C-alpha cells in the first residue's frame, strides 16, 4: 500500500474501523541482540577497532653467547578501523480538518464502529518511528559505507555484510546452504582470529528452513513432529540461529554480537531521535523526527558471511 507524500488531509487519509496490522517487517533482531551498550560520539567518524599484529610464532634458537647481546628491538604498529553515523529523518504534516474529523469513517461503517486511530498524529508518529527502526536494522546489516566530504554528500554507515565482504566470507556460487559451507566459513573465521564469544547466525526465511533441515534430529517424543533449530553446537562454540527478514535472500551472516553496538550522535540541547515542530505555513500540524546513528561493528575478523546462496 502506498503512502501519502506531503500533506495529509481528510481526503487522502481515510479513517477505518478494525484491528491495525502491517505485513512489513517491524522486528529488529540484529539491533535487539547487540551486546555492546550504545555509546555517544561528537564526531560523525568514530573508531570501531584499533588493531595490532604479533610477529610470526616461532621457536627461538638463542645461544648463551648470543643472549649476552640484546636482540634488535621491534615494536607493534597499531592501526585504526572506523565507521560513520548517518542521518535518519522523517516528517508528518496533518491538516487541522483531517484531525478534527476522527469520527468520519470510510469503508464498512457499522453502527457503533470507531476509528482505529484515535489520534491521527499519534498513529503517524508511531509509523514513522517503526520506519526509522526498520531503516536502522537494514543499514546495520546491508549498509554501504560512504563518508561525507561536503554538505551535499551523505554519511552512510557500513553494514555487517559489507564488512564481511572485505574480511571473512565464503562464496557459495549458487549452492544450497550446507554443513560443508558452514564449516568452511567457521574454519575461515577461526583461522582469521575470531573469538567466538557470543555468536549469532542471522538468516532469511529460506535459509532458516535450510538450517533446520540440516541439523534437525528425530525427537524423543514420538507424538511430536517437526523441528526448529535455534542453536547449533560447533567446534568453536554455540551459535544462536535467528530469523531476520532484512538479511539478503542469498546470504547469511555469523556475527559476534559481543563486539557490536550502536553509536549515537546527539544534537546539543535536544538529544538524539527527538521530535520537534516545523514552521507552520497554514492550518496544519507539521512535525519532524531527527536522529543520527551508526554501527560499531568491531574488528572484521570476528565476523563472517556466506554469499551467493541458492534462493529456491
């Protein structure tokens, strides 16, 4: 169903009775399972990790004579990884006439029926907040990094799948999800240095069923059939399996949520994700919701993905 662009009036926003539902995704399981507390920044660029490397492990062969002279000094070099906050902004504009006609119903108008939105403004605010949550969840998974270089260039936060594409990922080349592919990814992550602290596998509907098909076992109760695999025990520790409608159809991600958090950027005196009235131009209420947020994904070596999976 389309949305009205611009002014909401009595004619383009009809009132109805009946329970309110939406078929769109409104759950945000990635955001809800982030293990790090939300932190604040006063700079749209923020660090996600500072990395250093050790010299290669080797057995020393130092003689007594050689030990009398100190070895050549070596020092570890630190590097920094970063991400950015992005702007999320929504607005609602409702005429006074629209808001004063809450008892005028369209559709089936049975005696005693009531408008399912007692306050049109409250309903529209609620929808916009849901939309912003959806946009954040989508960006944190699928965001393509872009840093602002001028007022005309938007900051865009890097999402988990883009992060994994440059660190640890397995290309399934059109194959269906399998233990072989999952084990290959887990081995690659382990070899890259993943900690496996609090692992979550985020999958779409097709691959959620695929995971259950792969790992299901015969239940002990012969009167109950079916399975719903919500955790996989692996060589590197348990992995929670979570269905997420914002995961791309041909991908899945295994992320260490202990290293993942949100970064918010406040506006002085207003906070973040605040509502304020806009300048009136006539007989309407005009409001805006504004916020800035980015993903602290931690170091890329802690996460992994499988891409180009079969989708049917």
